[in-house]
């Protein structure tokens, strides 16, 4: 046998027995609890996560709030729960704007021909069966909104480009690895200049000037096209094109203080709370997150070099071919987004007066207000049915791709945990529920509505476990606010198998408790329940480049799921739910000492019961 074939055979033999599987077989249990051991075997040795993921991500796909796909996904979840003997239902709490996405074809037809990589923004109007072709022009920079209004007639019949073109679409990692100091400095200056040119315009106090805002127009982009898109639509433009490459590049692997994206990330664009990527809080990409007073800082923050990285992270683009895909409020003029490379192509043609012509052939339908609903699963408690343990994950997604890691993996963690709980613990002491929340991406709306509609669950809530930061294995369980939480969490932790508690294990999970909550609810659905001073536990996971590649992007697909980590999470969640259900005492509501945020919990906010624009 040739040497190469020997090496391949040896490698195949090694891979056939992964370390993860060995750890599963040799793990030790600190107690003789038969239910814990059965949950372990069911979760690790006969997981259904791969089959569930393939059906949800490949066959059903993304789950945009108000879309037929979200309804189909809810029907599928209910069907699966019922097949496992678990009661499940849909709970409507209001309405949201409906939209059906169809196929999109975006083509450069002059001065040369090329099919462009991109898609419609969510809720974009289509072209009604007839492709439209028009010249693409770049939005100029204006002195103020008066000058912008005078320019508008020139945009009529055109496709307006709303974003800057990055001078490089290589990820930051490439620049760290291969550039010379001189070329890095040059790229720094190019990006800083771009940021200054496309920043939100400010007044003398450094605050955004409402008469100027984005490029002097007096309008904003929000999370896509915002009020600017609506104004351009009114002026008769044929469409708009934008591009939102990932801001957070890779951390510098060659020094000890590299920046990069957040490791775990909790935020998903809630109601102004802390804890999310800057684009979720500031909106609008480069124009809305960078002010002219901070052209070289990180999005929404201060300090740091424009590109080369500082304490706050890099400013280069993220992974290859990755763009964020958000929304538009246009109802007539279609709004599309392109990848960094193809956007740059059309932008340069326009800037060099080569008159690029773009054809849009877009199938989409605006459906008006449609029902908005959460999907709930229940295993009824036998001894204390009016006390509750909840698994929590948002069900909706953006629809630039499949919504696999945001938050399909959280959804599947909860589903799989419920499946194995029903098999190993069919008659729980307390009622075990799962909440698959809708419209999280529009401001934590589904979970907030649930807390308003179910005060009895808040009153009887023993514990809620929420996961919403990607496919990575859970590394931490944390909570805050109630003095009694820490002792309960410690007692549950001590009963977990060594797989999760051995400090030498790569799967070790830490636990922590903080006295005082960190602020208004923002990042994710668990914060909604914590806001109401109930025991809400966050399950924090390893990154797997979540912020760089999959968070709200066109690359969040089935193949990004790490199934060993997903099995780890589902089994852990099931065990924690079981332990919380069996806990002999109820977690008291005494607040921890310390200076709590003002007006707590009145600052939790109210859920919108119909579409509330975020402009």
C-alpha cells in the first residue's frame, strides 16, 4: 500500500473514534440519579438533532415574522411535539406585517453582463412579474436636507446605491497575516476616509443633526433603508441597493490584545438594551453607527484604529462573502442588498461614470397585517402544576439564509430537551414548558407579550433557561437579581455529570450569579423574564465565529451547525429543567442587595400588538 494510502487509512481510523464520543462513554455521575443517567444516554447516544435540523433549516427554511414560513415552521413544531406525546399549541398575541419572499434575480446588464450575488431585503416589494432595468447611481453627500430635496428629481427612474464600497473585501485576518506595516497603514487611512465620508452628520455638540443625518439627507437608514428609502421611493426611484458587510473581523491572531467580534453575544436588537452587536443597537450600517466625531472608532463605541484593531476590535470586513440582511419599509420601490464584492463592482462603475445598468426581477408579496403567535409546549406537572420550569429560545429569524444558528440551534436545543424529558421524566413534579418566541428580532415582542398575557406563569416560575447565541456548546449558566438563585443553581450544578463540571473537560460549564441586573431588557428573551424579577438563566456559548459569519447573515445555514455541541446543549438543558423541577423548595423573590436600575420592573416595556416600525 502506498504511503499516502497508509496515512489516509490511519487518519480514517483516528477520526472514527472522536474524543467527544470517548468522553461521553467515560463520564462519571456524582449521584445515582437514574433520570439524570437516562437523560444523558438519550441526549448523547440517540439524539434527534440532525434530523430535526435538516427538516427545519433545509425544508422549511428561515422564519421571518409575518411570513408563511414561520407559520409552516410552527405547524411542524406542534406536529413534532404531539408525535412525542407533548401538548403543544399556538398562541396569537397580535399581528405583524406579512410578507412572502419569492425568487430574486439581480443582474448587471451594462457595460457588461454579470449575475450579481445578493437578495431582497425583508418586506421588500417585488417587481410584479415584470423585470425593471435602470441605471445605478451613488447617493451623493449633501450639505443639508434642503440640498438633498433639490437633488431628488435627478434620482427619479434610477436605482440608488445607499452604502459605501469597502476598499477591501478581504477579511481582517488576511490583512493581519500578510500585509506589510505600510500597506496596513494605507488601508487604515482608506477606511477611515470612507467612514468620515459616509458617517451620520453631527451638530456642534457632537450629536446627530436631524436636519442632516445620513449623508446630509436628513433621513436615516435604520436596519436597511429606513426613512431614507421611503423618501426616495416617494421621489420615484426604481429601487435601492445597499450592502452591509460584517464590521467585526477576526481578532488579530498575532498579538495578545486583538480585537474582533464578541465571543458569545447576547443581543438581537431588543428595545435599546445593552448586550448586542453595535449594528443591532445603532442600526443602519456604517452610516448610522459611525459618527463624524468618531470616524476611526469601533461601531457604537470609542477608540480603536480604523482597521488595524485596538482594544475595541477590528474595523475590517468579516468573513468572505458575508453580509447582513435586514429590512425595508418601502412598499413600491424594491430594496436589494449585494455582497461586498459585487456591490463594489457596481459602485466603482457608477463613480467612474461608466453608467452601470442593473436589472431587478423580484418575486415578493406584501400581505398586510397577519397573525403573530408564539408556539408553546407543555408537560404538565403532577405535584405542583402551578409552578413552572421553562425552556426558552426565539423561533423567528431574519431570512437572508436559513436562520440556523440564530436561533434555530436554540430552538432545536429546546425541542430535543423536551423530547428526552418526555421519555425519561414523563411525570414531572412541576410543569415544564417551552416557549418558542416570535418577533424577537423586532424587539423581543413575542416573549414580552407572553409575560403580559400569563401572570400566573411569572408568579409560579421556578426557573427559565434561555439560549440565543449560536451553535456553540454552552460554557456558562448565569443569573442575577434574586438572592435565592445562587444556592439553587449551585445545588443543581453539583448533580450534573463530570462531562459538564470537570475543570479539565473541554465541555466544562461554569455557573455564576450576580446580585444586580445589568439594565433594561435588551439582548434576548431571557432578559424579559429577568426584568420581571423571576429566575431567568442565560446559557452562554462558545463563539464559532458567530458574530463574523452567521449572526443575521446570508451564511447562516445548516452546515454551520456543530452537532456535538448542540447535543451537549440539549442534554444539559434537559438536566437543568429536571433538577429545577425536582428542587424541593421554590426560589423566593427577594431582591439581591445593591443599586437596581431605576423604575424596576416598570421599565420592562409593553409588547406591540401590531406592527411598530423601527425607523
